[in-house]
C-alpha cells in the first residue's frame, strides 16, 4: 500500500515541469529534443526501445566572456550510451569552451538507452557550469531534466539519425582550464527534483523485490 502511494505521488510530481534556468543575469538557454524546441519548462517524455537513438540539445547564450562546461547525467550512468556529442560518457564533463560576451554555442548529444533499465522509466539530465573567463568560482552551476524516458523491452531495428552539424558562429577552442576539473567541476550541480524523486522510487522498488 505504501509503495502504491509513493508511485502515485511520483506520477503526480512528474506532471510538474522540471525547473530550467531558461534565462538568468549571466545567459539564456534553449532546449531541444530531437530538434524540437521544448517551450518554457517542458520536459520530453518519450517511450523508447532498447538502443533507439534520440537527440538532446541546448543552445546556450552568455552575456559576458565565459568558460563553459556541460555534461549529461542520470541515476545509473550505464542506462544510456552516448553515440555522439561534446562528451563521450555519461557524467563526464566537456572540456572548457571559451565564449565571448553575447555569443552562443550549441551542445548536442545523440544518445541511446541500454538494457540496464528496460521495462522502467528514468530521467536524463543536462548539467552546465558557467564561469567568468579566468575565474575559478562558477557564476552558475546547475542542471535540469531534459527527458524522462520510458524504456520498453523491445530492441530498436532502425537507423541512427544523423545529427545536424552545429553552426560555427562565435565558437572557440578550449584553453587550459583553471582550477576546475574538466571531467568533474569542483562543485557538482545538485540533481533536479524529478531525479531526486525518481531515485527514491528506485530504492523503494529495489527493496520491495
């Protein structure tokens, strides 16, 4: 009975869009799922087959010269595999990008679910860290759920989609990072509300078996 109540609460809370910092004093962001813009605080809720590829993307604009790091994360990192993107593994941070004031950069990943979470649902999160260029303390260190994925027990048999090559406007190569660790910045961002609640359900689900 308690498990049913918890599942009902989680289902209700998942209907509330996760909080995304669409705009702040330091920059703004557009979020995409399979090239479709997610308006406002909307989270994609796809049903996917095992190894069915999909794309998630952010278009990040900074208002001052900044060093930017990005990452994908989930509750169990082996539940997703990165096929293409600015990072090669879940929970690995990108090398720093130096963006000039009022410039933009797209970060796009092609991802597929593995058998790890077949028959279940879990969130996929995007994390980002923005520092004033040359500083070691972040202006923003945050994250949000971009897709809450339900994984079926079936295997995908189609073709992998071809990602669009992002425009090269206002892009720059990474320089030597400051005291930030490029694979894991000093202050890792906290999980979103959806991720935290889903983790609770994961624990209760395991214990109930």
